C-alpha cells in the first residue's frame, strides 16, 4: 500500500484525510463518501467509470464546477462541494 | 482566468495517448530520428493499465508479468523522454485539419490553449467499458468493472459487500483484487454459461499459450477457495437503494441472454462492479475523419487501417485498444509498427531495413489479435440482454433520458441515433454519448423493428468539454 504523506481536505465543511498521490475521488471513497453530485432531477450520482469518460463524479473543486474528481489529485487544503446541477446556471455549456 | 496562447509547434510526429501503444511509439520514433510530441489527458503516462504502479494490492497471477512489462516500456520511454515534447494533463479537443490539433491544459493560473501540428499522427486513444443500462445503474455504488479495478489498484475499496456482474475475464481479475483487499464478495454473476466459458478457454489455448491460460484458472481457484458463489448464465436486472446501492437482483438468462422469468435472486450488496468487456474509443479517430466499420462479430465500431496501422487518411495511424481490444501486449507491438511506418514515410529509415526488424512484432500481433477476438466474443453482449431495461430505466445518464423517452421519439418518427439525439437530448451531456451511444442503435431497432439504420453520433467538437475561454481565445 502507498504510504504517501497524509493531509486534510474539506468536503462540504467536513474535514477528511487524504493522501498524496490520491485523486479527490479516491480520498472521498476511502472516507466512505459515495454521493458526489445531484442531477437536475435531484438523483444521487457518484464515481462510475473511474477513468474520466463518464463525467459522473464531477464536483465543485475550489470554486470551479464540473471538475472530474477521478482525474484530479487531492491537494492539501483543497475545498470540495457536492455539485447540485439544478442549482447551477448552466450545466451544459 | 488568464489565458495563454502558445505559438504553434510543428513536429514530425504527434502521438495522442500515452498508454502502452503511445509511449512505445514515442520511444521507437525518437530512436528512428523523428521529432515527437506526446499528448495525454492524465497527469502521467502509462495509460489505465500501468499508471497505478504498485500502489495497491496488485498480486494477481497475471499482474507480475504486467508489472514487469509496464516497468520495461516505462524505462525505455524515460531514457528518451527529454527528447520528446510531452503534454500531460492536456485534452485534445479539436482537429483544425487532419494533422493539426487543438489542445488545452488546466494550469494553476488558468488554462493554456495550444495548437500543434504534425507531419504524421498516431491516435492511440485506448478503450473504455462496454455497458448495458439496467434499472438502478446510476446509483452511487455501481461501478464499471474497469473503474473499480483502477480504484482497487489505487488502494481504495469503495464498499463492503460486492457483486461482480457482467461478462469477460476482467471479472475474475477484479474479484481476485477485492479478495486480496479484504472485501467480501457476495457473488459473481457471469452472463456467459459454463459451457461457453470452457469452450473459450480451449480456443484461447493456441493463441496465448498454456501459461497465461493457467493464470485464468488460478484466478478461479482463488475465488473458489473463498467459497464465493459464481453464478453462470446470470445478469443483473436491478440495483436498489435510496441514495446508494443497498441490494441487487440477478436473474438467469437463456442463450441470447434473455432473462428467464421467476429466476430472480436478491443479494444484499452495497457495491456492484459491472461491465461487458471493453470497446475501443473512437472519439478522436471519428473527429479526425477516419473511416470506421461496424464489426458485428465484436459488437462495436472500429477504425479501418492497413497492415502498417495507417487509417483511411494518409499519414494518420492508430495503435492499441483504440483500434480493437487485445490488451497491452498487442498495443505495444502496434505502437512499434505504427511509429516505424511513420518514420519510413518521413524518410528517417528505408522500408527494406524495417521489414526485417518488424517481423517479430507482426508475428506476435497475429497471435494477440486472435486471442482478442476470442475474448471479445465471450464478452460481447447478446440481444436478449436489452430486456433488462424497463421504460423508466435511464439510458443517457448525463441528460437523464429514459428508454420510454427513446420509444416515444421513435414513435414520433425518429429513425436513427442522431434523430433520437435531437429529439431527446440523449448523448448531449458531458460524456457526449460515450456511454449511452454504445447500444443506442440496438435500442432503436427494438422499437423500429428495422436493423438497417445503423449510425454513430456525428462527431462534434469539443471532443471533451472545454472551458469557454479556450474557445474564445
């Protein structure tokens, strides 16, 4: 197992542990969090394909929406929010 | 956000995709004297097979050889890396012409937009999972098998009680990794029957040899040792739960994978790994304008190419699983063949010299391709499986388009995939039809009763969603 250095990241005001080299999605799943997003119809979504194809795991990362968390490394101090598609001005650019 | 436009760069050869095919092609081309650019959307090369190094509990019977080969091609690449322009974390989103591509990369202070042009181009975009929608498949806790495998390789086990369902050899690999990671597997549900699986094993014998075939049996033995039930001729028909998966239903299927009534079995699971083998990604080869054909035997669209890996567009090559599914060993050889041919066309080496040196690669490829076809045939979905979808089953995950909406569109006169897309928004979301586009022809035939209309979504830019700034630059 990887023994990368540990640090904290924030998800919706909760602090969880992440490890250097992990993606954001891996950190959340390792903490038992699996609901990443709510669709326009308010359905829960989380990681599906894990390789950047399906875009289901997208969240708001440091204020930027639609970030694929399975492709984005966790970094110390990064702030993540569950993405509510219905609350966004435009989810399909 | 700040935007940088970097001046246009020209190379002998651009390689899209830094998996086994891409990095082997890059290494080979540099040795033959070409100037090379390599682009990958990940932050590392190695592709989905090799990038997880030894982070997770990778201990399967076939992993040792995989790790050794991965380390070798990585080492060869690292030795010439300084002579390659490597663009990581970079998306290809447009073809300006056949060999000039638009890239964008997210940087700390904004995005960077770039155009690069190559005299030759190798597209090695890889593969993704073949999926069949089923009721509840959008619930968190349902993972594609490949996705789950990547997570486990990264040391993360996103559930406690697993169901492994679908078809193809990846099921066994994932089950093995789950066992080693300490997860509980409630069941494995394989759509293929035992007879079909055994027949496939025998047919593979001549193409992969006894040693690799035995690693398959080692996987099964390890699963048997854990007393995990393997249900054959079963598919998943439902996942349910409020916010996440709480249980799954599997059902027995007939030879065409049609569910048989009153054979349902409900399993208490909180995670599902699901997939039907892999299919080639054709996003970029289609956007580039290469000719594709539908392979009815394999059940997917593939790009046409000749023995030199050159597509219908002169100077544009393909390599690896983006062409057909055969795995990393074949991808490496195809990368070698494509790069060598590109170097010949560029005048770096004479054709006489290469034909001799490529002979071993071609011989290996023949074997790997035969094996690929056998495995593909085992994984490929059969028509009966479409009956697991009900009217309210979501087909397009992005735009939440149900099977019922597709049926209405067809009833209203839609005749093909692009027609259904216009009427329902299916395929217009973030994934751009990569997931729902796979089976949409088959679903439409169900309603029209006419299987002659066969089309692909018209390729559109951007190939991947890009920030608005990249477009207005």
